């Protein structure tokens, strides 16, 4: 396997430098152990290990959102089984260069938002700074106490054709990928433990320990027990998985913008118990979206007044707002001189050759060589994609030339660098693929130095000559191995302070709301699945075409299904065509996610709320959640086949009940678990009442009624319980007593209401007037109704007359109404709607005083 790779990529690699193969066609020294191990494994076992890695990542729920693909939400993360490898000696030089670069950028950031001497003395052109959207005048003169302003920093590294490492990009706003790096290493450790041990791969856990320690020490107010939150743009963000993963791993609270508010100069976290003060915000939101009052007024991702809280030194934001200015690629052209001026050192890690077009000489060079360069806007965004000169038509080059000539200060040009190649498993071969490495650096507050992760997130692309390698464009991630001098111990857990403290359990209101609806949609999906299984069972057992006059049981079940799902008129329509030919409507109820009330819509809403609270769920629960998502995709593929959908329904029951069981087994009995189960029990009680009324509230023949009673018990998973308790033929009083009144039966409405009342009593009481809260009063009203009702009077044994059903239907209708009112009161008591945020600032174009 390696011999074949050497033949193809060793002597023929030019103009590419190959990481494994030397020009002489031999394996480089630091790759030899790994190359020998791969040869011994062979291609078949390598493919098997690759599948194991994919399964491991899939089981752990590692996903990535691809914006350009309608089906790109929660796409499984891809990891190449072949790592990027660096020798100890080479990495030491890279590490020195990264530390130097971080120190240099830290000084530049301090000066740009401080005295601006570098601009005044001509080291940095003022147009390049003040025309960049990353320069936030609102952040002027704001400083984090201490040596460091740049806390987290990432550099994208590439190796040129001569083997020299270059910095392609600096990432200083909200660098992503550290969470995926940790998950990559964990997966590789589980699949290749021997190779990691034998190659003495350096562990990366020290980076995360330093990161956690630094963040907790940046609190300005509550230094003893600071509250650190990780601010995420939300579940649709491309790297939402790592936001939840890092928050959970580091022990921080994951929040969205609507979870926070500013009052009295402080930032507060909105929780069920009220407001909790926030000390440090680790943001994964781009800085201009962080405060709609001062930046982008239409942003729903940030917090109104956040910038003012920073000014008053009431909260620390990492990285500081305005740090995106350092991502300006135009700065790269000036870094060598700045390094000499500020550090009195030569730049160890050079940038890719860069020309800022704001200077006449550089602009002329760029305009004369457009077909041979890469042209970038000084401000990175999804709209400002790089221009690759060699791929542009003559007209495009001329248009670009005019644009640069008109506003030259907005553009930079960079040399076309041939990225090095590294072996990657593509199909059933090792192929040489272009690669890029993202490194991670964090300030160590104790030692007052920058700490470099001994590794990083590498990415490769199967097509040689690609200049843009990212997961959005199809890149595949690779673990990055830095070989050490001695055997490395396993990954250590991320440790916190040496003094053991039990942190107060804080549940943001938005998270509580998601858990509440997670429970609602969970039970809604379970009820829908069970009802559809029963309907399909009876439908498949029919003899011929359905006739409403003779197939009364199936007709009532179909109508009950429409009532349960709320997809009216559905089977209840005056036109009986759907009852005679129900296949199309049944398929719609199963797979049409855009139709409110369908099983597909309930599952989609369940998954959406589940992903919104990933940081609250155990790893095994994540796996079940992803397994349900996979089954959901299978069901959509089976959208025209009721037989296959019936099999999907069986799988859904198993997986949904596993989800319930894991949460009951793993979640502490705190507010999160209580809200999840309040949602479940409310939905279950409403669904049970609806099924009882829809299926057993009709005047039918006794044999039809007996069949319906059996099917209703099956829908509620209570048929075996009924037979055990009554040991007789099915009778209405027994069925209603079991499903409505019996408080020893966990499926009965009375039991569920009592449990809701008990769980509610452990939540923070927002009722200030004393006595029972409105929610408790409504629940007590519903429970009292059931306890006082006379089942034998409403449904006397053997009586199928009109009188009994009228009284029964009136009772169930009133009970459903009261439960619905209780649900509304609970929701309004704990979950307030997000208020609209408005900006009083129209633009960011005013230049600060020099």
C-alpha cells in the first residue's frame, strides 16, 4: 500500500511537497513507524477502521451544517483515518512561530484600540484599518485588564513546495474547530490506540485545561466562583455541535442571545429562578452580531446593551469585540516590519506573499499580474469570495481590474501557493491530497505566555490544486499528530479548580422551554406512532375496499387518527373518498413534515428541540437522538410504501422509548428533567383523553365497541394490564377506570395529572400572592373532576345507548379544555416570549480621532 503511494506521490509530487514521501521516493523519517503499521494492516483493514471511525463519530452525534446544501443540516462529520504528522523538531519551530505571531497580533490589537501609534507612525496604513468592517469604533479604548487582549487565536498553516510552513489565514474573531479536534482525537484513540502509543503522539488535553483555567480567571467581578457562558448563534450554525460539545466538556452554560439580558450595567442569564449574573462570555457569534443596539440592528443573535456592559467592566467577552480587525489579510504584508519594530525579532512563520492594493506600487504589480494571483477582499464574508485569477475570463479580469482601481484599499492579492499533499484514504486507495492545518493558541493567565495545542484540525481535499479547503466545500478532517519524545498518557479529563464546589444548577429559560417542548413532541410522536401502527394493522387485515357501512371499526380509527393528530378535516371530512381510499392520507400523515400535526412534523420538532439542548443530554442519549434522526430519514425514503413505513413505526417505538428510559436513568432530578417530564405528561394526558373521546365516544354495536376498546388499550400500551387486573371480557367501565381514574396506573390521566402537579411543585414558584398558583389550581380542578366522576354512571356496563355517550363526551371535552388551560398557564408562567431588539445606530463609518 505504501509502496504504491510512493511510486505515485514520491518522485512525481512536484510542484507539491508530500508530507510522507521524500523526493527520492522513500518514506520520511517521522512517518516510518506509521507507514509500516499501515502496510501491515493492508487496505481492507484500513477501510474497516475507516468505517469504525465513521460509526464512532455517528454514534457520538458529531455533525456539521453545510449551508449550500438543503440536506446539509446535521451532516455526519468526516474523519480521515490517516492523520497529518509532524516531527517533534519541526513542531517546536512551528510552536515558537505561533507564540511569536500571537504576541505580535496581541500588541497590534492593543494599539489599534488604544493609542494607535502604529497608525500615526506609518507602520499600518490608516485606510486599511478604518475601512475594514472588523474595526469597531464602539470598542475604542476598551481593554481587558492584564497583558492579553487576544485570548484565543488560530492560524491556518500550509506548506509550500519547498517544505516551508506558511500562515494562510489568521483567525481572531471566534475561531472554530477546537471541539471537532478533541472529538477527532478521541475517535482515533479508540480505533488506533496502538498506533498512537507506538508513535508517542503528544496529547492535546493541556490546551483545553489551559483554556478553561484562563476563561474562569478573566472574571472582573465574581472571581471566586465566576459564571462562564458560551454564546452560540443557534442550532442552524455550521459548528453548533462543537458549541454544545465544548460547553458540556468545559462545564460552561450554553446560551443563545435571547437567554441573556443587560440590566444595571450587568449581563444576566434568564433562568427559571430569575436572573443570574454572567461574568465571562465565550462568544461563537461574530462581533458585529453581538449587540443590535450598537452594531447590526437586525441581528437576533446578540444582546441589547452588551457593549455598554463591557465598557463598564461588568463582563468580559472572549475574544474581545473588534478582534476581527486582525483577520484583515492586508495586515500580513506589514507583519515582518511590525515584528521587527514591536518584538525586535524576525518573523518566524511568514505569511503567504501578500500585496495590499492601497499602495500605488503594490496595486500596479497586482493589476499587471491578476491572472497569476488570488484576489481577496480585506473583509472576509460569505459574499466576498476570493477570486482565483487563473480561473477568471477576460471580461471578469477587466471587471475586477476596474473594481480594484476604483477602491484599491479594499483588496489584497496573494501568491498562488501549491499546498503540500498528504496521504488520505480515498475509496480503496491512499491518495495524495492537498492539506491545511488549523492550529489553536490560548493565553495562559498563570504563566503569562501563550499555550499552543500540540496538534490541531487538519483538512484535506481529494482534488489537487484546490486553494479553498474547508468543510463547507467538501473538505475532510484529519487528526494532527505531533510526535513526542516519550510515551504519552491517555487524554485526561478537563479539570477545573482544585477546590471542589458544587455549582448551582442554572437552567436558562430558553433551554427550559426547549426541554418542555421536547417532552411534548416526544409523547406526541409516541402517541402518533402507536395509533398509526394500530390503524395500519387493521387496514392490512381488511378483506377488500373499505366501506364505511361495514368497516365501522377501521372508519372510527381513521377518524380518531385525524382528531389525534389535529390534521383536520382529514378522515373526518363529509366527503368519504379518503375513508374509501385512505393510502394517500396515511402516507401524508406519516412523511409530510410541512403539514402540522403529522408524525413527520412531530418527529422534526422533537429532533429540533433535542438538538437545541444537546449540552443537557448524555452521550448515550445523543446516540439515540441521532438514531431516531436516521430512522426518520429512512421513513421519508419509504414515503410511498405503507408496508415499509409500518416497519419504521416499530423502530420508532423502540428508539423513542429508549430515549425516555435513558433520560429517566441519567438525568438528575433537577428542573431540566422536571420540565421534560411535565411536557411529556401533559401531552400524554391530552392524547389519552382525545383517543378515549374519538374512539369510544360513538354509539356503535357491541362487537365493534369491544374491538375498539381492545385497540384503544393497545394504543396506550395497557391491554396486558387490563387483562391482569380484570381477567374478564372488555367492558367500558373497566377501560375508562384503567385509563382515566386509576392513579396506580402510570398510563392513566389521573396519575399523569398528579405527577405534573408534583413536578411543578419543585420548580421555582413564580406566584407571589401565596396559596396555590394558577397552574396548580387548574391541575387540581382536572384531578378533582376525575376523582369525583362516576364512571359506572357515565358508561354503565353493556349500555351503548345515546345517553351515556353524551354525558361521557361532555365530561371528556371539559377535561381536555381544563388540561389545555393548565398547559397554557404553565407555559406563560415560565417561558416569556423574546422581545424584539432595535438599534439606535445606523452605521459604523465614523472614524475615531487619531
